[in-house]
C-alpha cells in the first residue's frame, strides 16, 4: 500500500485545477457543521460582549455557582456579576442547543460526502446531486458505526479507537454498494481493515495534526494582531475586539477548513481505493493457494471476478 507521501501526491494530482469546485462540494457537505459553528459563534459573541467571558467560561462559572462550588465570597472577591452571567446564559442557551441539534444533521450528509470524494479519487465525474440522493441511506450506517464504536469504547479507550478505525470504511463500502445493509458494510470494513489499521491511523493522525496547526496557528497569529491593535488603539471598542478576536478568526478558519476538508476527504478516499485493491489482492492470493491445494475457488467479496487479476481502482 501507499505511504502517506504517495497518498498526498496522488491527492494533489486528483485535485489539480479543481480546488474551488471540490471546496464548494465540501462546503455543501459541511453545511450542518458550518451552521452549528455560526450558532456557537453568535452565542460566544453575545457572552463576550455582555460579560467579557466566552460562552464556555460563562457556563462553567454559572454551573459551579449553582452547584455551590463557588461561594458568594469568591464571587465578590473576583468581582463577578453572577446575576448578569445568569441572564446572559439564559439568552445564549437557545443558540447552544440549536448548534448541537443542527450538528446532528451531519449524519445525513456523511454518505453523500463519501460517494462524492470516491468519484474524485477515481477521476470520475462527481455529481453533488447524485451524491445527495443517498442522504437517507447514510443514517443506518453512520448510526451503527457510531454505536458499535461507542460500545467498544465503554470497555476502554483503546478498543474504541481500534474498532473505530476498523469500521472507518463502512461508509465508503456503502457508497460503492448501496444495496448492502449497514451491518454488512460494517462487517466488510472490519475485514478489509485487518492489517491496515496502522496505515489509516497514521494518515488520519497527520491530517488531524495539520488541521490543528492550520486552525490554532491562525488563531495564534490573529490573537497577536488583537494585542497590537489594543496597544496602539486604546480607545477601540469592545465590539471591534470581538470582531478581531472571535468573528474574523472563526470565518477564516471556516474557509481554510472547507478547502482542507476537500483535500482530506480525497486523501481518505484514495486510501480506501488502495486498501480495497490490497484486500482484493490478498483474497486472490488466498484463492490461488486454495486452488493449488485442490480447494474450491470462491467469489470476490466485493462482487468482482478475481480470476482475471485485480483491476486498478484508480483507472491508471
């Protein structure tokens, strides 16, 4: 199988001169995440404007006070206006709840996203409309994968991670074979990832690190910009500080996230194609060994004929 360097190079070739097209597609599949982020941003901006504390800190202070972890003496000592914070929390709670509910809608676009970027990886014509037709079939696979991963995670963190990786190709298999049941997709993903979990984990880890560097690197740079603006413009208003410290970083992060998500999804789709080819090669080798030993030759578990050699899923 490919190493991550080869994967990245092939990803860049697949996306060559079509970054904007794939970014728009990525943005469509990220609509629930984007809406959730915007709602969270609104809640955070209101909290900052009214209390000078972000929404997370605000909720922690109010909850700690309600549970008795913060005494009245501590509130007075730290000059915290707890009444203002409580009123502000009630005001931002609808945005926070709406953000969580909207984020749940991402389950409907998981399979369409997988379908689309598999076509990108194969250099086929990728249609967003065709992909979105699979929105309803996305729910059983996504929910079953999440449930099984969660149940394994109850045993310990490590089994949950291992099984999460083992089930990671279920959506891709469903995108290739819409007639498969959710359990069948999970089972085949588990089989296909046998011996390939390490490569997927490394690839996913690299993508996660790069995304964190892009996001927090940008926020770090902009935070210094805010400090400079406040230092040289002491009369700047709170609204301007919120815009520079919260709104602008969030919007820039969203734009970068859309482009990088398109790159990451194409890269992971290429991994799926590579893993599937490697898995089919292993099956063919096993069947040849069985045939040489006088056994019966079975069919390719992906539905193809293995007697004529494996087909390059990239079309090269």
